[in-house]
C-alpha cells in the first residue's frame, strides 16, 4: 500500500512511518521546508516538502496514495501569535480531508487528541463519549484540537472513511524538539518544576500509540474515535516517579491550587514577551484529573499499555543519550514548535 504520512518528522509521525516501512508499505512523508529528513530517507521514506496550509501541495503529495495518516499539527502551549495554531490544526485538517476526498483516498487515520474530548468529574476516567466541556479552561492548543476534530467529523458525515485516534500524553524515544509533554519530564529532572498542584494526567508510550495508529488503519471502524491512552497518574506521583527513575534526589512540593494559580498569573505577564514555564490556562487545565479509559482501543485495536516506569526510563535514557540535559540544549530556548 502507498501511504502518505503528514508530519512524518514529528514525534508520533516518525514512529508511525517506521512501522509502516517495516510492514512493507511504500511511505511518503510530508516535511516542512528546512527540516532534517535524513533519518526518514534512510528508513526508506519518500519525503516531500508540504505545509498542510497549502492545498495544492497536499493534492500533489497524495497522488497515488490509498491511505493517509494525518499527524501534522502544532503541539505547543504558547505562541505570541496564536493564529498559526488554528491555521495548521483546524484549517490544515480541513485541507487534508478535502484533498483525500478529491483524490479518492480509501482511508484516513486522523490523529486527534485527548484535548478534543471532555474531562470527567473528579478522578473518573473520560471515554470517547465524554462531551467537550473545557471552553473556560482550555488554552489555544486544546481549543484548536477540539475544533479540528469537529471539522474532520463533518467529512465523515459526508462519506469520507476516517478513523480518529486520540492519544493522551506520549513520551518515549525520539522526542527531538521536544514536545511539551517531554519537556515536563526534563523540567522535573532539572528542578524547574519543583512543585505539583492537585490534578493528574495520563502517560502513554509513543511506541504503543504508533502501533495503535497502524491497527486503526487495519481494524478501526469508520467515524469511530479511539482513546490511545496509558496510565493515569496524579501529578505529584508522576513527578516523583520521574525523579526516582532518573536517579535524582529532590523533593517535589505539593502546593494548593490557589498558589499554582497565582504562579500561572505571573506566567501570563511573562508570556507577553516570551514563553513562560506555566500560565493560568495551563494551570487551570492540568489542575484537573486528565484521566482516560482506553478500553475500546484495547478491545478493537489491540492497544497495549507499557508500565509508566518503563516509559519514563526509555524517555529519560533517550534524552540523556542525546544531550538534552546539557544546559545549552535548545529546548530551554522555547524551540518546541512541533508536529505530532
């Protein structure tokens, strides 16, 4: 099968491309101008420069493709000008669906996010059916993924064969830029994140996520969403595990929500000039228990969940081996504009 992977140089995109090549598919991957695509080409991926905002380039990229994995997105929690977040994540997704329909693509696997779903009350895990309820808490990334999934579902209603997957917070090897999730682990290790508020998140191995993307192409049901989540962890427990796995002796302080909110407001002021460590919207969103139930993906796609200690170990080992604990590492400069 000839397959197009948008955002092939991104965190999840690289792993999906690797799996498709391994099973014998002919893979074409879109990359942005100036991106280093040598690894993809060494793996046998045909690369093409294409921005999902460019409809003509998308049409050309899909020539001869039977399937499309749409992974290209801006996964960032801060930009001084937020318009590109919506242009790439929302309009870009519309462009991909339109091109797939016009080119007669047989199936699209669209990488949405838990951000497109609602949050269940208390510590209950959300499912694919949890209605979005985050308008007052969401940052621009979260809102863009919600609107993008709505746009994709319009094309499903019009007859396009699309399977939707919703990864939680992926970490693991190959987080080059790194993603905001990877930066959480790095900042806990270096001490920038020294306190936790009430709340929790769901950590998943990027390799588990990639395998379930391929399974969605093979076995997913048209128009159906699949939560590709992992282990639900209270934020304090997650931070503590990161330090334990990393062999770092440091205390993580537990602070009340109001104190973290005040820190978030201070971050808002910093955010008028440069990327802050935290801001009020991120504090509001992550102060909830972002817990998810992947039962549907387990049953229908064979989704696997790697234990969190193993996931954290793989991620930190890769960061260490690639110099991310160096004080001059580029992630400290806010260079995290990444595709998934």
